[in-house]
C-alpha cells in the first residue's frame, strides 16, 4: 500500500509533465509578463510621461541656467526596437516611449528627445546641441 501512494504521485507528475509547485512558480513568473504585455500604448505613454518630462526639464534647467524653466510635451510615441527581447506586441524587441519635450525659461529655449523604458529609466538627448537665445 505504501508504494501505491508514491506511484500516484509519480503518475500525476507524468500526467501533467511537471509537479504542482513548479507549475505554481512558473505561473507566478509568467503572469506579470502577460499583464504587462496587455498594457495599451496609451497606458504605456501615460505611465512614463511624468518621468520623461522631469528628466528633460532637469537637463533643460541646467543647460539654460534657469531653475524656473518649464517644460511641455510636444509629441509622444511608442518605439519598438527589434531583436533585444520580448515586446508588447508579442514579437522580439523592446518597447520604449519617446517624447519630444520643449523647455523654456529666462529668455531661452531648448528641445529634447526623451526616451523611457520605464518610469525609472529615462534619458533626455539634446536635438540641436545648442541653446537658442530669445526663441530664435
């Protein structure tokens, strides 16, 4: 009788391919990926927008030497970079949010391209590598 209990355990593992604890563990790992993959582009843009604006504004305030400068999101989109991982649309690639942000203050202005992978991973790049005086 003792062997029949072990036989049932082995047979249930064979039947499902993997044991229950492993299936539960895999589900816990995969579920967040599935939920993240279901996020819409609008949600992804809204999630990263505040961080993108802060990143560009911080750089702009420094470059313009103007702590009271303000920023405006001029455009935004989701960009897919192929070949680097699993993307939102099920294909291979990473998705990034890309924002064009204008910063103005103290009679100066600058425009930055800001890319974010998530709210904690944003970078602002200067488009012209120069600061425009008086809105030129």
